[in-house]
């Protein structure tokens, strides 16, 4: 096993998981649209290679979704909508890590 520093200053995980009908999950509640908007925003800001938007499966907090987790802060953003994307980009993609 090798270890090395993560080559991104931030990683934004967006849950796209889909559960069977009747069970809460992030995918059917807008996860893909949120991920796509975040990716586009990061690219438009010229931050590709610095900020990584990663589509992921269940983060274990399905009832709260759609869920986004930001590292290195380890911050959970829940109940995210596409309208929240500009604020997420402003607060987490553009800002330097403290
Ligand atoms: S389906 Fe998104 S946290 Fe479980």
C-alpha cells in the first residue's frame, strides 16, 4: 500500500443513490442534477483539478437527502436543491481551505 497527499484541495461528494420506490433516496430527489451543476460550476470557475466533484452511492443519511459532503471540512449539506449550487460553489469551491 502506498500513501500520498490527495491532489485536490476539496472533494465534494454528491449522493446519487436510488432505492426502491417508496424509500427515500437522493438520486430521484435531484442528486444527478445537483452533481452535474456542481461539476459544470467547478469547470466554469476554472477549478477543475483543484476541486473534485464525485458522484457517490449512499452516505447513510437517506431521509435527509439529497446529500452532499464536503472534504476536508467533513461538512454534510442535506436537503440540497439545484438552487443551492451557486452558494455551495461560493462557499466551498472558490474558498481556500483554512
Ligand atoms: S440515498 Fe443518499 S444518503 Fe442514502
